[in-house]
C-alpha cells in the first residue's frame, strides 16, 4: 500500500509539470532609443510555436535577467539568475516563488490592432520582407502615445514562425497566418509623436539549441486564487 502511494505521489508530481522547449538562440544588438548605449539581448524561441519566448539580458558580470512570457496562458516570469544556470544546463526549473500567472483580459483584437504587410516599402529587398503592427484608433494612439512597430524579416529564415516582441496581447495562432514567417533582421518602434526610433533590435546571429523551461501546474492554481 505504501509503495502504491509512493508511485501515485511521484506520478502526480511528474504530470503536474509543464515543459516549454526552445530550439533557437537569437542574438540581437538592442538600443532603447537613439541616444542609448547598445546592449546585448538574447531571445530563446521555439521555431514551431511562437505562443511563448524567453528574453535574456545581462545584469552583472555573472548574472542575467530573464523574462519568460506565455501569451495564451498569461504566465510571466521575471527573474535574475546565474548565467551558467541557463547556458550550461539543458533544463531550467522554475518553482512557485518565481512567477506570476495572470489571465489575459484581451488577446488579439482585429478591431484594435492591425498587422500590415508592407509590399510597397522602400526597405524591401530580394532577401527581406517588411510588416508592421499598430493601433487602429487614432484617439488611443494619441492618448497613450502608441507608436508603430516594424519587423524586417529575412526570407531565408522562413522555417521560423514570426516573433512578436512588442505585443503581449495577441493570439499568435491568428496573427501568424497573416504575416510572413522568419527571424527578424530588425525590429523597432517608430514613435509617431517624437518621430524617433525606439526599442531597436538588430540581428547579430542565431544558432540551434536544445533547452527547456519546466514549471508546475499547482503554482498556476495558487496564483489564480
């Protein structure tokens, strides 16, 4: 009886875990605005599932900040960890104290957000495609100072689903059908009021990896109370 109980507890612990796998590490030079210092940003992504990603940047000589986002489940993880925990290990384990779950009140709304493939863009080349995301309402744009986000995508990386670095309220299963696949060579926002380029990502390199983040369901239930 005790042995049976042991295996039941063991199996419950295993099946309560959620695993998120990553198969690409993408390196960018990042500039918050035109006067900011250029810093490194890394995105860990799943080329076949863009409903989540992991953003990484350095906080000190030995530590890194991570921001893990699962859009459709509302999971947000912000944490500082030793760099070796992520880059030297195949798996990163997250416990209840490390993350907050908040249900998304409004995912992608085609009456509010607009994705446009720019076929007339002067930035188009034989190797690049250009699309943008903005707020349809001019009133909301003015009220909240929203800008227009631009994505320049390399055609040779069409094996990778689109990355949405500027929007946490979208349903990738819907929007990804309307825009080109590919890893962005550049991503940035044009501030429509200051007419400046902000949150500018420039691609440096990308490599294949095998990484996992593992978290547990009981934490989700606790945070949703």
